[in-house]
C-alpha cells in the first residue's frame, strides 16, 4: 500500500479535502504566520476553494504538494507540511511545515510529520536532497531540522522584511547518498 510511508503511531499525512477549507482559511489569513509563509494579503474562501479543487494534481505536474497533518490521538488537523519547487531533474525539493495552534506545538507533530515526509521524498520521489529556508530567529525550527539531519549551508543576510526590520534567513539541506 503506497500510503504506508505517510503515517506512524502519532500522525497521519493525508491529501487536502474540501472539509479542510475552514482550517486552511484560518491559517492562511492569520497574520501571525504570514512572515514564515511570505504571505502579504488575505485569501478569500473562493480562492481557497479553487486551490482545494486543484490540490489533487500530481507533484510532477505542479511541482508542489501540500499534506494535512492529523493527530492520531485526537483525530484533529494540527497543521500542514508542504513540498515545493520539486525538481525531478536535479532530484531536490523544498519543505516547509507549520503547526497552527500554539497548543499543538512542541508535542512532536512537526517532527513526526517531517520524518514521514523525508522517507516519502527519499523512497517515493527519489530525491537526492531536501532543503528548507528558516528564519534565523526561528530557533524551534532550526533545532527540529538539525535534529533530523539537516545542515546549515547558507546564510542570507537581511533576507526577509518583518515587523522588527530585516531578518536573516538560513538555508538548510539534507543530502541522501546516491
């Protein structure tokens, strides 16, 4: 069964469903997460419904994949994990993860989701590397990615404009043997 790499005893990673609209709407329109998602304006429900209608498209076609992170304990949606800029020729893909509610952070959801997605990337997509762009002040994400074998390979100075001024961003990579 192909989905076996997308769940463990703690989380399930699943495709977007129409019933995810309200959660997606809340997350995408929450200005507190706009800085990490490079969002600059709110999304309408109409636009998000259109996005959900097209979310089934293959990663090889659209070069991205968003999966829903579901807690197996509560059966509730806790966040999203995204693959973006998928490049099959060079065998690489970017990854981003968000756990929406602060009540669900630091409970292992992001770590479990990222571990599952890394296995999927390596075994199913056959990538040579996965990368992440992480704000220099996002110590929780830096710790998470380093714990899972990512190494900092770049430092972008004054890369993101934020409410506190310009902030640096780090480039992290996880390489697989060929």
